[in-house]
C-alpha cells in the first residue's frame, strides 16, 4: 500500500518519505524472517542513506513532478506482455520452501555444515561474503568506489550561470 | 541548524552512539549480523547528521576532503592488498589460509581486514556523495539557479 502511494503521489518530498517508510517495513519483514544481515542493510541503506541522498537531490530539482498528458499505450502493452510472461514462467518454479529445491542442493549445505569448521565464526553470511565469495565482494567494493568517482566527475564541475527567462507579465 | 537546542542535544547524544554502533557492526560482524557495508553506511550517517547540524564546513574540518578521497581508494587497495598477500605467502588470490599458522585464525583475520577495507570505502564514498550534492546546492543557489524559485515562476 505504501508502495502504491509512492507511485501515485506527485509531490517528490512526500514520495521520498513514503519510500523510507516502505524500506523500513521491508527491513522489519526481513528481521521477522531471521535475515538479520539483510534487515540491517535495508534499514541502514534503504531507509537511511538512500533517503538522505534523495533529499539531497531534491534540494537540486523542483519539488513537484511535471504531469504528462495522455497515456503511452505501447508501453502499457509491453508491460502487460512482460508481466504475463513472468507469471506464466512462475508456474514452472519449484514449490516454495521445499527441501529438495535446487537452491538447497547446490553449495548451500556445504556453507551451512562447514563454515564453523573452516572459519570458527558463527555468522555464515560474513563467511560467505568475505571468504568463500571474496572476489565478488572485492568487485562490489570496486563498484562502490567507481560510483563515488562517477558522482565526483559529474558534480565537481561548477554549474554555469544560465540566462534566466524573465517572468512574463 | 546550530540554534535549535533540541536538535543539537539529541544529535550530540546520538552521534557517538551511532559511531560506536558502526564500529560494533564492523568488528563484530563475524558473530552477529553486520559487516563492512552496513558499518560504513552507519559511520557515514553519523557524519551526515553532524553536517546537518553544524554545516559542511565544520564537518570537513573534522575529516578533510582529501582524506575522504584517499580513504575511499585506500579501502579498496587494502582489500586488494590482503588478496595479494595471500599470493605472496604461497596461496591463491584472496586465499586467507597462508596469512597465519592456524587456518581458522587466518580466515578470521582475513575476513576482518577485508571487511574493514569495505567499510572504509563505503563510508568515504557515501560521504563523497553527500558532500557533492550539498555543495552543488550551495553553488546552484550562488549562480542564481534556485529550482524552487523556477517552479514558482512556472506556475
């Protein structure tokens, strides 16, 4: 419901606040599902930093969204076709939460069984992130650095003074 | 916002707690939920709250701009260096086992160091993001490009 409100509101400040509430709700949902790491990330990044950054962007752009007249019918058709294809494909997915599903048969059991013997630490998520899948995490760190460089490159140029149109009488 | 007593008192109370929690999430990440990403974001959030209260200039006096850029790169370099250290000591890239005598201790040391690199990079990059946007706002206003003013004219 909060998500729908985010989509429908035209006031970007309101949308930002609703989006933060949405993130916090999702974080609570993750916490209920015992996914502590994901919940912590969602609460800190989704509800906290993203909101602050979006607010910082909102300080640079006008507060209200421009309304576009009319509807884009081809876009609607594409969305409906894609959605129908995804729903059709979801019928082939294995039953949710069953022990024999492929996702539980691959490397998961090894991590669950051997993490403590290999590392002596109880948090499997940290073990998978930093040790078993270390190169992935290295890539993520590089991606973050690249994002920082990108923002720096875009915003370190001073804005040029534009000729403002005089307000019409 | 320095004049608002409530904000200043609450922020003074919260900022050390946030930083402490960030450190806890960073270095206790192997035992409880957490790790470099979350800790870096928490740490940067504490700094951003400080900037909200005291202004960007004061915030940059605590941690200078050059230091932020250097830390952003150093975090990734620390990560890569730990990986190379494994190679130098006779293992594969990002293989932590050769770092210390006992494989478990070596894995833990590797994880802590690598997560510390991630945390430093994430914290400084988030600081860079916020600093860039905040400064852009000031520069836009200076150049006479207030977005809200534009909107009022349009209506």
